C-alpha cells in the first residue's frame, strides 16, 4: 500500500521512492564533487592516456595497414638481400610481427611486480611511457631505412609497454581511490582501452592514415599521449596505499590523499590502510608462488583464473582481431566492413561510460554474471545466423546487430569489472603478484587464440561460436553461485567473504583462527 508522498509500506517496513531518488542524486553529486575536489580526475585521464589507451590502439591499428606492411617486408628483403622472398617467408615474418606484440605483452605483464616494487606505481608508469617513445622512434625509422627487422623490435616493445602499462594503470587507480568510488575509478581502465580502439579504427580508415605511405605514422600516433603523460605525471603523488603500506609514510600518504581528493583529515581511510598493514606485517611483495601456495587465497586465485580465462575464450578477442574475417563470413560487403567495425568501436566506448555510471549502484557481481549470460546467448544466436546467412539478405545484418549487442554486454559487464577485480580481492602484499598471474593468463590466452581461431573458423565455420557460448555460460554460473559482491567493502572485509566460501570445507577451529587474524 502507498500514500501520496510516494511511500510504500510492506509489513512493518517502508520504502520511499522519492527518498530513493533523492539519495541517488545526492550520491552522484557527492561522487562528482569528490572527483573535482582535488586533482584525481586529471590523474585518471593522464594515467588512462599512457595506460590502457595504448593497449586498445595497438590491438586494432595493426589490422588496417597489414597489406602495406607485408608489401614493405617484401621490398625490404629484396633491398637488403638482393632476391625476392618466397610467399611463405613473407607470411612467416608477418606472423612474427603480430606474435611479437603478444610475446612482449606477456613479458611486460609479468614484470609488473618487479617495477612497481622498485620504482613505485608512478615510476613504473613513467618508465612505461619512456619505452613507448623509444619504440615509436624505432617504428618510424623502419620505413626510411628499409628495415623490417626494426618493425619486429618496435612491435615487441609496444607489446611490452602494453602489458606493463595495463597492469600498472589498474593497480595505480585501485590504490588512489576511496572504497565508495573504487569501482567507478577503476572501470575507466576499460573506457580508455575502448577509446584507444576507436581511435585506432578511425585513424586506420583509408581517408585518414590507412594508406601505404602513412602506415609507419599510423602506428606511432599513441605515443603523443605517452609524451603528455611524461610531462604531467611527475607533478602528481604516488599511490597513497603504496606510500603508507609499503613505504610506511603516513604523513606523505595524507598529503597524497589531500592532493588527489581535496582537503580533509582522511582518518578513516588511513585507519583502514594501517589495519591492512598490520595484517601484512613486514612482507610486502609476495611472489606468484607465494600467491598460489597460500591456502587462504585459493578461491581468489580460482576466481581470477576462471574469469580471465573465460574472457579470453569468450570470443571477444576473436571478434576484435579477426572482425574482418567474421563479417566476411557473415556476408557483409567488403567496402562496408571497415565502417561497421568503427561503429562497434563507438558503441564500446559508450557502453563503458555507461558502466561507470552503474557500477557503484548495481554492483560488480550482478554486472558480471548478466554480462557473461548475455554474451553466451548472443554467441548461440550468432551461430544460427551464420548458418542461415544464405537464406535471406537480411540475416547478415542481423549478425551485425548481434555482434553489436555482444560488445555491449561485454563492455557493460566483464570488460568493466575484470580490471578492478584483482585490486579488490587481494590485499596489498599479494596485489602485484596477482597482476602478474592475471597478465600471464590474459596474454597467453590472447596468443593461443591468435593461432587457434583461424583454424577454428576454417574447420568448424559457424559452429566455432558454440564453444565461445559455452565458455561464457560457465563464467556466468561461476560468478552467480560463487563470487561474492565487493561493492563498498574494505579489502579485509572482501577477504573475509572469500573465507566464508573456504570455510564450508574447513574445520570450525580454522575459521575461528582466521577471523582472529583478520
């Protein structure tokens, strides 16, 4: 029953819709005030441009100039060695150009623990941008010097920077943000990656830089933003959690918080960090073996493994890297494919921004399992439309719509939440090791899929998407039944949530001991 002021009574409880709307408006207003109260918003943008933005750009930008680069490899080989290379030699070198980016990303991602512990979060980001500048110089001079070998070196360095930068970017954001807007801040990792993809697709158009004479310029574009980061980032503090927990400097931590979020004593935030520091003790940077051996972290490690593996084999990487082949298989005219992929890039940016608005109100768990569930259903439907493409001229465009929806569910769920997952479910001492583990899974999966998918689509045709549908369904079920919600909780509270899962198979004494420790 309800009265005129909008209050609904249910038993002895009441809920006021008017008050709910006021609360949401007030909450959003306070979030915006926090972001503009200090320099945090500027830092988020600066980190994004030198972090995940680079990864997104390099993932898609290599696709457009690929015929011109292969032609350059051919002429470069002839120029240096005096004979015309065989077609299989050109194919092998081109495959190496693509694979070296993934190899660099894998190595870069597993060095995050070393660089963040020795240089800090800010120092690691600055190093990453410096590497990008070096790689750009090498890439640019490869064309005038007729050296395809320099392309190989540059692609490896670009991959190394993408692997290292993505991890450091995510860690840095997670360690500067208060718990009530932690999800909102860390989801910007995905937003900047989407922006990088969109710029890569747009700059790769034939009317812009997707021409033979401009391919080396196209691949150098994102480094401009690294130069911006090198110029601005030194004026910002390192991550407050790193300053206090690992360096033990409470005064500098408070100054960093005030610089980023505006004036205040930040007593609660500092007390939370001190409590985490007390649990950690003297050992700050655990290695991956320590992470895998700690029985109290088995469910966290399993969650990272399942979610990141399922993302890599959900079909998103295949649709991103091999979108041209997929649309060609669907029956889309060749001259329209590039513009369709540009539209997908734009929709990915919009949905990642939408995810920023909803992550703190809806919660991580709900967005994740709904996203994976929607992706599973869409992949099953894509299988059907690809099978029936010859029966109607409308069906290929139905496939395009489904792919758009797939990216929407992905951007609004797994893509937005997964980058912040390791930040929220691991305490400070294990966080760098967790990102090493997560990066290894991400880049190894990306490399494997790059080799496997062309054979899959050649052999199984549309049925290859059934496999992706099953993977997405597994992830949705795991998240729905096992993964706890992390919204608005401290890192120690989240650890206790995972311990409740482990406690189902543990003795009462083990649980009591753990609760005392936490």
